[in-house]
């Protein structure tokens, strides 16, 4: 009779663990990268207010490309429509992702990955709070996404473009930031 209070602790804890396992097993996000900040560049006092060099590629982006065995576009593929490109590539684009460019250029476009399974992802940096909404499978939220690590947006993540109902680019400093609006995050089948 006195053990009823244990249910108040065990049942919610079990639900949290179940949601974590579902998200962990179905999410394209690398949790180790989010929670371990040792390998990510931090903004220092001298770097605040400055955008990173366009040609500089952060280690975590290189690691993500390597983990998915992605190659850059060739000169012949530059400007090609995404559906006409082979799987296993990365490039750069603004919100519409009609075609990919081999270079980010001066627009600070988002990096786009097309994995071997043909799923296309927006890749960028966001705050842990915004990524938490995605991981919690919330409905009707948006993620403010930057092409480079910036102030509170220090976590690299990727989200399938099919999950994004609308993408809006806004001018920011010498480039852009992106609002990715998500209506719902479908559970992925394994």
C-alpha cells in the first residue's frame, strides 16, 4: 500500500527513457557531438561579432561528411538539380535547394547533404534549446540555423528537408541565417 508513490517516479522515468531511445535510434543527429563540446570551436571575446572565414571548414563538419562518406560536387555537377545528382554528395544552397553549388560562396548558404539512401538534409548550427525541440519530436516549432557556429548556436545538426515545412533566409551580418519551420517530425522506420 505504501509503494504507490514509486509509480509516480517509475512511470514518468520509464516514459523519458522510452522517448530517449526512440529518438536516439531514429534521429540523424549525433548525440555525442551535441553533449560533448570538447571538439567544437567556441566564440571567444575577440571572435564575437566576426563571421568565420568562408573557406574554413570546422572539424565537426568534416567529421560529419566523413561519417556519411560524402564527396563534394564535381565541376560538371555544380549547379545541377538535386534530384539529378547522385547520392553521397554535399554542396551548398539557400532555402529552396533546387540545385547545389560546389562552393559556399559569399552568401553563407547552408550546407546540404544527400546521403547514400537519397535523403537530403539541411546542415547547420543551432542552439541546444532549438535542437531539443526537434529531439523531443515537438510539433509546430522553428529552428534558427546558422551556416557557421555563432554565439548560442554552437551545436551542429542535420535535419531532413522533408521535415521542414518552410525555410526562410534572413540577412545577418555579411551573410544569412535560416529559419527552419517544422510542423511535425515523423517517426522514422528502421
